[in-house]
C-alpha cells in the first residue's frame, strides 16, 4: 500500500468493504456511523481513499432536504435503498457526494462533508491544485473534486463491486459532536451535522472543532 502523508496509524490492507446490512436504517444513526469509515475510489491514477470525519443528515420532513417536496428527476437517486451515491451539483458549480439512507422509496441521505486523506494524496493535491493537505478534502465540493467524484457516479451502489465504495474504519472517531448544518437557510438550526471533535480536516470555523 502506498505511503500516506496524513497522520500515521496502522490500518488493514486491503480495507474491508462495508455491506449494506451494516448500515443503520436511520439517517441520523447512519450520519454518525459513517464517521471514521473510509471512502475509496479506484481510478486510473491508483487508489484514492480518505477517512470520513464530517457528515450531515437530511431526514424526512426536513425543509433543507432535496426530497422535501417529493421525487424529481434531479433527486431520483436519493430514493434508492441505503448505501447508494446521490450526487448533485451544488450552487451550480461542483458535484457533492451523499450516501442514501433508510429504505428504498424514502428520500433521505447523508452528505459527506470532509475527509482525512489516506491514499493517493499527491493525486488529490493535483485534483485540487493545492499543497495544503488540510484543504484537500475539507468541505463537500473539495471532497468530491479530490476523490474524482462526478455526476457519472450518481446512483452508484457504494456497497457493491464498483470503483467507488465505502470501507470499514481505519480508526474510530475519538468523540462525535453534533452541530447545526452549514450552507443552508431552511431548518439550518437542526443539529444534524456530525464531526470528530478536534480533527483538523473538518470544515467550518476552527472555533467549532473543539480541542
């Protein structure tokens, strides 16, 4: 396995894929569960992987949820069974990656907001045109760019045998914190953003990270 540039620790080689049965059925539980787990993308440049350190849940009855008013062409993948990719273009500029949650037909998902890079760090830096490791995948748009996630991955089974998939944790989170979500206006006060306290790869104001 290639050397990594983020804080060193031992992790399995290869990382075990997550099965759908391991994913909690509840959206909030899934948002917490995914912290510490691994996102892996096998590309022509080699493996890209990162440890998930920040998520946001979008639940039933949530005005900020894309599925709040029902299924559309844009959000159709959001209604897939838990463990699929829901990718959309944020602010008309860049793709972002969500993991669908709950049962088929229920429009809910967990947004992946930040990764701690593990493998393919040099490639991620090139994708993001930055040398600052902490900025490579800190924020959902940066995460997708670093991991080469595009609209072509919308609807992909992240628990399947495709090139983009979810893996087991290389290190569990030390402490999980909940906070209001970022970058939305409706139901923004709901504490549906979850992150690992003190992890410098988490997005948002540094004062909110904790020590």
